[in-house]
């Protein structure tokens, strides 16, 4: 009974993501067609001659009306066809899929790092106002959002690679002396472990640590800030006063009552944090020459490989919509009031 | 006389004994002495009322007894002895054992005092698990029994409910169940009925009283409402700015109040037979009004005919959403269901009912802030309902109908000075573009409502509640309206301020010859100002007639329940209570 | 006004951090205005003394073309601030107008504005900015537009929410009774009360806008060499980090960080300053 209504709520959430997806598709379509000048020229790339431009025009249906073009675009998307990358000469989808695990591995580890630091920090700061940890939290929070992520990355490289020499050179996912682990999940660390190859695991992890910390540092600040703020707000609420007046133990008050309620605004912030993260991912990948989809997009931008850039934007947007969907579903499961609004 | 001051348990050891308590608060403006030299005792089986207006330190006292004062507050002296244990110096771990098990507390605003994302049953079980040795498998039964004890119907169903699924009154019952689940000896009730409807208020207070008697509880009732306290408490402690000014048995306090503040408070609390002039104790101008005086003409100034207002129940962003309550079904909700009423020129009519009865919707339509679904609003013979509310602000008729709002704080723009608030209608409606003339009129108005002229340059947050109410009234009468709607104008004010504001309103009506439509939930207050009263329930008028007649002889059962529920200073009730508690 | 100055003094003395941030802000503005005239070297002039570490002659050292890093960092202030300020101003105005209309009138206006903001927010914002610049063309103006577009939802949402909670407030109803038209209500009664949260949003967003613009030029969009700009200078210096020439990237990065830090601190101070409820 309760399960079925939860499922219905989750279904409702999935339906609510449809307008976002539609919006994303329309915006990316408009972005390609609103180009000043001839889109076919852009898509054919800078080195194209008149014949190949004409060929691209035909392929993209650019000689037809806009609604027809939109339908063709939808059809292409449905078939998973994002066009050809001019710089590599292969389908954009293939390129993105090949590089996606690298980006995902980096982003997930960064998220793990960020959450495992920011949540305890925010909670401790909120429960001990004006203590040293509260002050530390405030400094980290304000300084953290002020750090340009590419700048942090560079200086971590300078300190840990150039000066201390404990980090490997910031070039890619694994040192050139090692072979890539056999591909199972696409995550080098996990694949190496599955393969039982601890050396490779260590090598992959050591490459991963600095970029993940760089990315994590940037997202740590908004999360710690929100955790602290939400905990402070919840701790001064009437129902916490009730819980204290009922003599409930400190841990019950703090975790069962306060933290569960504070999770709601924190989850909301997490959506924003994902946005920051996917964006900064591009910068971090450039700094560490990380072979993910961000680096791919930057290379494509430089050579005006238009289909590749559009494919990248679309892929990132879909990924982000999916992440938000997960957050929404988590939210629905924590907050019983959500069902009423649906 | 001295005999009646004896409490029934005199001589026995009090369960709670407070002596010489001082509490300071550290604020930006320096140290505030929230409580000074407080002392009183509470015995088993009695209910002691701690009464005071806002800022008197009564809630701080309650939090302090439970040791849940927030970190800005600090006890700087005195003792709180609970069953021989000094609560102030007791370690936190000992206090945690006492809270919820031996001493419990219930709060105002029960809907936010419960954890919003935890079921009612779980919240009760949390307390049971903490303080009792009930086995896990019996836990649910014990929680349901606790709900049953506070007379919640279908406790098995309520066990799985979340607070947002319950009404305010029901949430307060759950709070009481939570507080009494572990059978404590002391219950502290901090304004337990504030924010609830009057009829719900009565059932909640009756419940607290019954349970207290059943379980021989010592109860401390903290309230701003002297009427409420007089009805339920054997002894009263009156507080003013952190100090106890008087402490005596309820009957003694009423028949022979010693302290001037107590006298003022008793005077200002409306009774069944009090007249407006009694509230402030000052002699009113000769020939002063009473509500009964017939200054009214036979011509209706306002005639409302068959007024209907429906709201969509779907997702709406309307600012009336709050009035719709929880109804989310698809059929439109009828807030006002075909009512007709008249207000004669110069007459003062009361519109009474509980929240959600449609009285505020009606007043908004009459004020032309809201369009009716059907019906006529005839003002001086002209149907104002034909003019859409959206454009009414720019019509000449706008001057004729003005309103005094419920919350004086919320109804003043925080970025406007008092002067600018009062001058705004003069500029927009009276067309007084000359600054000097406007200033002259503002000063005249301030004088009329008794607002010191030097306060005109202040912002709302620099004014007291009473001063803000005066600004609101001055603004409303600035363009000399013929009809003034009073939307619960005193419900956010302390009783002593309420007394002054009511008198001011009566004076102004006499002086300016306005008609009043007084919207309120409190029949006792309405009666003071209005000759005729209309009672609304669920969008309809259930009874209508002269105020004195309705109060003394209500025909409709709902009106009777409403009159019965409104707490007022009732000597008979206090007397009965005193007798009932007399030891055999 | 006197009360305002008194409150200003209170805020500054109560919270010295705000005072520091305020002075930093003032310095940034001055550098932005007069930077090109006070620097010791021409920021574009190369010299044979390439890759010199910081010295008395070149405080921040020289870059790979022998240009003075100090001069380049100072001169870049104007461009970086201009991009951020213009972008934020654009989104502030657009967000205020559309957000207020959506919050005040509700209904269709609200749904349309809500749909637009939701669609923008459906993208990771920096990625959307990349897409916009790539589509509109790789110029500085388009960096400004892209930054303005990705900032718009924040302003529209704050304005919408703040207007919406106030449109039914007692003081707004009272103003209606005083004969104010809807538009006047919105402009004179509601919007001034919405301004404080909007200003806090501005100062918090300004830092973010600077970061975004610098991020875009870091990956090679918008600003092109040899124009001095912090993001691109860090990008150029990045190559030399692994060989130990740290000053190329450090100083522009530090300037960027200080500017953002200054705006973020100012945001907190500003909230105290313009919230009249805190003025006692």
C-alpha cells in the first residue's frame, strides 16, 4: 500500500522531468539553428569545401522548413544520432560514450570527497556555534566559493607534483608505464580492483586524487554552508524544542529529528552543486589533461567542431536532468508532505 | 477573606517551587533582564496560571523550568526546585531523565511543534522508548493508548498520520498525548490554545483540566488571557516585565486585586457585562456611547445581497489560498455561500465567526479587494460588485470604504515612515498634492488617534504595537470614509492596548459619523462596539440580531457554543472552581 | 539618511570583515578605472627578459614573451569587472522585471517565466554558457550575454518569490485601499522591500559571474590573446606550472580569487546593511 503510493510518487516525478527534457531539446535545437550565417558551414567545419557543405546541408535537412528540421532533429536524437565529429571523424555519440566513464569516475569521487567533508563540518559547526570549528567552517565556506577551480587545480599540481613530488604528472587517467585495466565498468579504479591488479589500482587512484580533490573543494563550500544553515534553522525550530522538552537523547534529537529535516534543504542544494560540478568538470579536465567529455568539448570548441559541442551540451544536460530526478526522488522519500502537492 | 487565599494543598510540600529566579538575555542592545526575582509554588492536583502580556517573561519562565532556555539566556540567580531537586544546577543528563518523564511541556502552535516528517505514532514511541521499559512489541499498543487517553477518535488510524494531515486542535491533542505518555507529575502548558479556534480552545482546555484532575497533575498554565486563566486556574501569578506583581487565589485576585497593574489588566479584560468605558477605567466624554445608543438612520449604507464566493480547489497561487484550508479536491470551495446583510448609515455591525467561516472573504469583497462569484454589494444604492476589484483603487468610490487591518505590523510598509503611511491615501485619493497641506492633515490625524507627533518620522519597527495600530487607524480614516471595515483590529494586541484601541474606535465613530463593519472571532469584544451582530458559520449566516439579545439569549446552537467557548472574566466560573476544589 | 549613515557605521565597526571587503571593493573599482595609467609597463609590450621570476623590477615577474605580469594583472581588472558587472546588471534588470510580474500577477505570466527559468536551470549552467558562446560566436560580448542568461534564473526566482509573499501582505492591501494602481503598488510598495534580498543576490552573484567569465576564457572562449585577462593569463601560465614557473599563473589567479572573495564577503555585509529590521 505504502509502497505503491511511493511508486506512484516516483512515477509522478519522472513525468515532471519531461518538460525539462523538452526544454533542453528545444534550446539545443534553437542554439544550432539560430547561428548567425549558415549552420551548414559550422557543421561542416572550417576545412570544408562547397561540396561537403552542401552534403551537410542535405544531411541535416537544412534546406527544409524549421518545423521539418525540428522533426528531423527529434528523429536523429531518438536514434541516438548526434552527428559526426569533424575532428575525429567518428560519430559524436560514440566519442561521448567512450569518454563518459572517465568524467563520471572523476565526478563521483569528487562528490564523495565533498560530501564526506562538508556534511560533518556543517553539522559540527551548527551544533557548536562560535566554536573554532564553526569559525573554520565559515572561513572554508567563504574562501571555497571564491576559488577558481582551474586555479586551485594548478596550484595543487605545483605543490604536490613540482615541489613535493608525491603526485604523478597531471596527464590523464593512468601513468604511461601502466596499461589500462580491462574494461568492465569503465572506471579504472574499480576495473583494476575487479581484475585484482592492485598496482594498476594504485596508479589509477593516484592520478585521480588531485583532480577529484580540486573538483570537490569547489563544491564543498555551498554544501557546508547549506548544511550549517539548515541545521541551525532546524535546531531552533519548535519541534526540536518539543523533542528536547520530551527528554529525548542528544543523538535522537540530532539525527532522527534535526538531521532528517535538514536533509531536505541540503538535497535541494545538491541539485545546484551538481550544476557547479558538471561545469567545473570541464575546467578540471583541462587542467589535468583528463580524457573525459569535458576535454573532448574543449578540443572541439577550438577547432569549431560544432556537432561535437552540441552533443556535449546535450549529454551534460541529460545527465543533469537525470541527477536532479534522483534528487527529487530522494526528496519524495524523505518528505511525506510532497505527495499532497503532486 | 484570608481563608479563601488558602490553597487546598496548603502546608503540603510543593512539587515545583521557584524562588528568586533571575534570567538575563544577552542581546545586541545589551543585557535584558527577562525575569527578576520570580517565585511561586505549584502543588499536585492544582492548576496555577502565570498571566502576563507580551514581554512579561512568562514563556522564559516556562523554558527555564524545563532547562531548555536557548543559549542567549542565562540564569543569574534563584532556585527552581522540582521534587527536591535543584533544576538549575542539575546536570543536563539528569534533566533529560526528568523531561518527558516527570515534567512535560506543551507549546503554542502545535502544528509546528511536532516533527513534520515523522508520524505521530513514531514521535510518541520515541518518548516511550526513552523513558519507559515497554517492550518493543507492546510499543505500538502503548502509543495508541496514549492517543486514546487524549480522546482522539480512531487512534489506530491517527497513529500513522503525519502532523500536516491533522488539524491544529488535533495536533495539540497529540502534543498532550506526547507530554503525558510517560505519566509525568508536572505539566507546563505554554499558551496551549493560542492560534486555535475558540471552540477548539475550549475543548483543549477542558481536556487539560480533566486529565489534570484524573492524574492528579500539577499544571502550570502560561497565558496572556486573564479570562482563560480565571476559568481554569485555582491560583494566578501575574507578571509584568519580568517581575511578579501579584500572586493570589483566583477569586481573591478578582475581588480584591492589590497591584495597580493587576487592576488595569482585570479592567481591560472584557466581561459579559462590561461596557467599553470600563475597560480603561477612565471617564469617557460626556454622553459617551454605548453600543446600544441609536444614532443610526433607517437608510442602509451598505446592502450585501446573495453574496457567493467560490475558490478553485486546484493548485492556486491566490493569496486567499490560506483560507481554503486543506481542501484539495476538484470541486470549487464555497467560502461565502449566499449571504445578505445590511449596515445602516452610522451603524456599527459585528460580523462574528471562527476562522474559515467566510467572514474575512466577505469583508474583502465588501472592501472591494476581491471580486465575488455572484451577488451584489450595494453601497449607497450603487452596485459596487460591478466594478472589478482590479480597477477599484483608481475609482472615486475608493475613498468611501476603508479598512483597519488585523496585524498592525504586517499592514505597515516596513520601509515607510508613519508619516508616509498616513499621507499615502491623502496623496492618491484626496488629491492633496500640496506637501504642506498634507503635513497639516497628517498632524491633525495623528492628534485624532492619539499618536504623538514626534513619532511620525519613525519606521514601523521603531513603534510599539499600540502605536502601530494608531497609525493604521489614522491611515484608514484619513480620507474620511463612510464605511470602515475593522478586520480583527485588536486580535494581535495585548488586552490593555486592546482596551485603548476599542475606545479610540468608538470615539472616532461618534466624532466622524462613520459606519463600522467589525469582523472578529470574539463576541465579547464585538459586543462592546456593535449594536447589531451577525454570526457566520461555514459561509452562511446562522444568526443575526441586537448584540445584547444574541449574547443573553442565543437561538442557534452554534452561537451558543461560540459564546460559551470565548473565555472571559467569569466570576461565577471562578467561584464554582473554587468550591469544587474545596477539600471535603 | 542620518539613520542610514549611523547604521552603515554600525555595520562596518561591528563587522570588520565587511570593512575590509568594502575597502577591497573600492580598490578594485579604482584599479578598474585608472589601471592603464598607473602600471609601470605596457601590458602588451614584449621584451627579451622572458620568464623572469618576481623581482624589484618586475614585482610579479615576466611571462613567456617577457611582458610584465604585474602590469597585465592590473590592467586586466577593468575587463574582468566590466564583463561581470554588465552581465549581472543585465540579468538583474531582466530578472527584476520578469520575476516581479510573475510573482505579482501569477497565472500565465508566472507559468511562462517559470518555464523559461526552469529550462535554463535544466542545464549545468557553465555548460550552457559554453554552448551559447559557441553558438553565438566567440566574442567578449557573447561572454557577457551568456553570463547574463545563466544568471537570469537566480534573479527572476528571488524577485518572484519575494514579490509573491508580499502581494497579499497587509501593507500592500492597505496601499490598494489608499488608491494605488497595481503598477504603482509594485514599484513603490513591493519592489523596495524586494530590493535587499536582490542586492545580496547581486553581490553573491558578482563573484560567481567573474568566475564564470574567467572560466570561459580559460578554456579559450571570448577573450583572445594577447588581451590581458585573468582567466586567459592563468591558462597561458598553466603550461609553465609543471616546469616551476609558478608566477605566471599565480598572480592573475590570486587577483581573480581576491575579487571573488571580496564580492562574497560584501554579500554578507550588504545583507546586514540594507535590512531595515536590523536597523535599531
